[in-house]
């Protein structure tokens, strides 16, 4: 079975939407307080528009930005010719320091969209509006609100969106991805204007009735962005369905992670100080303020994570070279104590796992009866960790392969303990050198 981030669904209402005929955008934002009841946005409002993934491809082609994620996987000939280069936009130079070696980030896509709109006299329009005017059939009334951070490569975001569609077709408002019109900030908002109006965004989240939040492997990266936290709050308060993308490892350990690093919307950031001040003022005016917001978002994430953990059924765990720590290895170990589907585990190249992580895994191996292969090369393990693993190998009869080479802390004594533990076990493959 392939391993990729899993998706979970929280309780809430699911609304099916159909594409609407284009019309001119509404003139101006409705000024509302955070506790006021907002009127439903009409179909003529540009904030009701979304596009499907083919529409996103059209948008990339229009503004000259790379897009290479297709249904049949990676293909070199699938790259669109593109014109955007970060070096041509001095205002984006901060990305080189904030995201060293990065390219094709969401921030870059925003810049490409903004530059194209300006160059073509569309400063007062969104890309969705432009595509509609050009006759695109891939833009319609949004039926999925997509919440994410912009510091992720656009092809990676598209990949995660597509994985979500495949994993939860029965929970989405369409049987095919062509029927899913994503409210995506890059393409729905007017990028040449300050278009993220909080009350109107709050209302559109409620109207759409379904939010996909891209959390993936780094929950904290998402929670440090003020806009993302507010979008989750709007989803819960609006009674919308919340689908959360989160890596299964984070799902199993989310309670402990949030206990160690609680949601703190007050310290979350935005790129512009004015946006931060606006969001903070909005939250302070709400009943319960930041305390209520933090509690609401924490509860939503925990509930979503519990569902992800419950439906975890992969046969392989691929977490090699992920910068995992001893704590992460402990989470994997807790999974293995009750799991019966996993047979192969790749953890090599995580140098911070160390002896403590190895001990936790060893304890799990004493009770687990399904894991057959365990790869722990270059994981910072020493003699203590080797001794614990050797002890676990004696009662464990399911494991047939254990790789530990590259752990320079394992000396002659540790290696001998491991060899003695599997001595006489026909077909067992042990590599410690």
C-alpha cells in the first residue's frame, strides 16, 4: 500500500454546489463585526468563485508558472512553458533567506498572478474572473474552501489536494475532481488588492460548508499563520465540515504535541503588520477572544487527528530522512503496539532517534507480531539501543530483517549481542557493519 498523508472528517454539514454563471463582482466589502450575522454573498460576488484542478492548470499557463502534477504521475513533458523567475521580482528576494533553495512556492505563484494581472490591465479582477471571461468551463461556484500556508511549493500543494480527492471521494461534493471547485486564495482573491476581508471570508466559509486544511507533516507551520487559524475558526463556528490533512505520525502524537506547543493565535504571524493588527482586533472583539479561539482550534484538530489515527491501515511506514527525534520514534512504537497492518518500517537517516528511540521501538517489538522489516541505518544508535533491540529479538519471531549499519555508536559488544540474539534463525538478515 502506498503511504501518504491521510485525511479525516469532522462532524458538520455537507453542501453540494453546482457551477454558477459568471457575473460582475460585488462593489465593496460588507462591514460587519465579528459577532454580527452576515448576509449570504450573492453569486455575483467574486469571492464565491472557485476552480477545479484543470482550472488551476489553466491559471498557471496563463501567468507563466510551472505546473507538472498530472493524474498519471510525474512526466518531464508535462511541464508548461513558464516565464516567472523570482530574480525578476526584487520584492520577492526575502524568500531566498526565509526558504533557502526553494522555488515555485505559493508566494511565488501569488507574485506571478499579480504581475500578470497588472501587465494585462486586470488589477480589479481575480484570476478566476479572468478565466470565466475567457470562457473557461473549469471555474464555478466554490464548493470546497482550501486552507493552507503559502510557504509550500505549488506542485506539492496540488499533489496534496489530489490525494485528498482520491482518499475521500465519498465525503466531497462531487464524484470527479472536475466537479470540485476549490476556493483558493491565489486565484479567488484579487491579488492586486487587499482583498481578504474577514467578515466576508467568514461568511463564504460558512456558505461553502466544507473546508480542507492542509496540515501535512508540520502542524506548527500552519498554526503560526494568523490567516490559517482564523479560517479554521470560521469553519467550526460556521458549522461547516472540516477535512484535515495531517501525516499519520502527527495524528497519533497530536495531543502531546499540542500540550507541549499549544495553539497561540496571538503569536501567529502575517506578512504585513496591518493584516496582523486587523486579525487581532477581530479576535479580541469576539466573545472569549484569543482564549476561545485557541480552545476551539485545538479541539477541532484533536478530533480530526483521532479519526486519522483510527483509519490508519498502511502496510509500510516511510519516514526516512525526516529529521525525526527520539520522541517521534516513541510515537511510532506506540502505533506498533496495537497495529496489525504494518509490515515494513523505514526510519533510516534520522540521526536524532538515538538510544532512547531504539529502546522504545524495542519495547514495541516485544509485543508486535506483524512487522517483518525494520530499517534503522544512521539513526544515532549506540550500545544501549543495540542491547535493547537484541533483547526484543529473542521473543519476537516475526521480524526477518534488521538494518543498523551506519550507527557508529554501536561497538563490538553491541554488535555481538545482536548477532547472538538471532543466531540460528534461518533466513534472518541482520546488518550492523
